[in-house]
C-alpha cells in the first residue's frame, strides 16, 4: 500500500508549479507596464486592484511604479517548501 503523504507532497508541488506560473505572468505584465508606461500602468493597477502612485494632476519625481503583487509567489514558495518537508518526512519515517 502506498503512503498517502507522497500524494500530499505531489499535490503541494503541483500547487507550487501553478502558483509559480501565475507569478511569472504577473511579473511579465509588471515589466511590460514598466517599459511601456502610461496607460499600461493604469491597466496593471486596474487589473490587480492597486492604487495608483500619483493622481491625474500630480507629478512624480521619485519611484512611481505600483508595488509588485507577490501573493502567488509566496503561495508557491510555501507550497514547495511544505511539499519538500512532507516528502522528507515520508522518506525518513516510512509507514510500517
């Protein structure tokens, strides 16, 4: 009979993969908006529900980009580390 912890580890690794792909997509949109500027920043902030740094009649003299949403990245990191710990635990303490 197979150990159910291996299935849990596999599911966690799949979640980490999906979250990593989503975070890569978010970063691609962020970099595109950084390069193109203007309306692209507006589209990016609207898409992810971020507040714009400056208003319509204001000027920005410093770092004017909205923050990078990294929730999917943290989910991916946490799921990957959790899957690794479950896999290591299943390896070192096999069921009898």
